[in-house]
């Protein structure tokens, strides 16, 4: 246990310390979050202007243009939030998913396994990889929410405005959104962060099997687009023929998962996605446990 603690402390220092890949990915995510807040502020002020000039109203329904309704994962139909939803798998995996193959080639893995043991080495690296992926998603979401709260009123959304808020009845935690939106935002930040963390560990696990990081990252990212296409086809089929209007993510469509809007009717699928990613990140180290160096 002591070796695991020391090894984890060392890995966290390497992952979050002088690791330029982590800070570059985080800076890019935060840049998109701030850019999104600026774009949403234009929407908010233009709505106020329309209310005063065109609608002859001194007040406007802040439910649809409040800080929570314009939050990044909810209202993801503009350019910066669209970019984030497309590149988050790369941003989450870039900071530290490469560590296993890089240290395997340099011979550092052998030294770490001798000093701390195989299990402690793998677990500590997986913790560091998970936390970097978690931070890459959670920090931009938190920054975007804080920016929104500095600009727009923190008014809860009305359930009657669900069409504009884009949080439907089948959306995970929708009841919490309409009753306590701040708690909803905090909870979804942790959920999306966990997805980013698990995805980073999946890429790391795949690179362990393949023996190379870059091909693992490219293949895994392209596979998300294939799964997204298949998921769209399944959703279109079920809507047209089976009258099942919320078949999202039946094919493990992970790409837009961090967006609340893309998760309509997907409570079971969201749980299945998290479990599948967790299993995929664990199986390779377990399958390779009988080798000399995993």
C-alpha cells in the first residue's frame, strides 16, 4: 500500500507538473470554454435588445437565456462548443495516455516495476491518466459556467421552456436541472469528466496492447466517428419504423456523450457507456498480467 501511494504521488507529479501536453490541452479546452461564453453573451444581449425594441417588454424570459440554459454542454450548437464536442477525445488522451509506451521504450517501466511492483505501477499510472482526462473535460465546463454566471442571470429554467433549454424528460438528471440547476451542472461536470478520464485510460490500454501510442489514438478516435454514424442510423431507423424516439447511443456512440443535449433518452446507455469504457481500460492490463512486463 505504501508503494502504491508513493508511486501514485510520483505519477501525479509527472502528469500535472512539468507536462506540456497536459497544459496545452487544458489551455485549448479553456480557450474554447471562454470563447463559447463570449458567443453566448452576444445571444443574451441580443435577446434583451429584441425584448425592449421589438417585443415592447421591459423584461424577458431569462429561463431560455440564463446562465444555466446557455451552459456549454447544454447549448452546443455554435462553433466553439461544436469544436470541443468533436475534439474532446483527443484532448483527454493527449496529456498522459502515452506514458506507458514511452516509458516502456525508455526502459523506465522495468525500474518502476522492480521498485514498486507491477500492480502498483499500473494502478498509479491509470490513476494519473484518468485524472488528467477528467481535468481536461471538467475544468473547461467549470470555467464556462463561471463565465456565464458573470454575464447572464442565474435563473433556473422553466420546464415549460424545455423545448428551448433542450433538456427533455428522458435526459439524465433532468429533474435535478429544473429544480436545482447548479447541482445539475456540478453533477454533469463530474459525469462528463469521468467519461473523459475513462476514455484516456482506454487509449492507454489500447496502446499497451498495440505497443504504440499514436496509432492507438488515431484508430480509437476514428472508431468513434464510425460508431457515431452507426448510432445515427440506428436512431433514424427506430424513429421511423419502431416508433422509439430516443434510441441514442445504442451503439456506444461516445463522441457526443459529454453533451447533455446528445444524451436524450439515454440513461441506460449512459451507464452502459461508462461501464464499457471502464472494462475496456481494465482488460488489457489483466490480459497481459502473465507477461514479464505486462
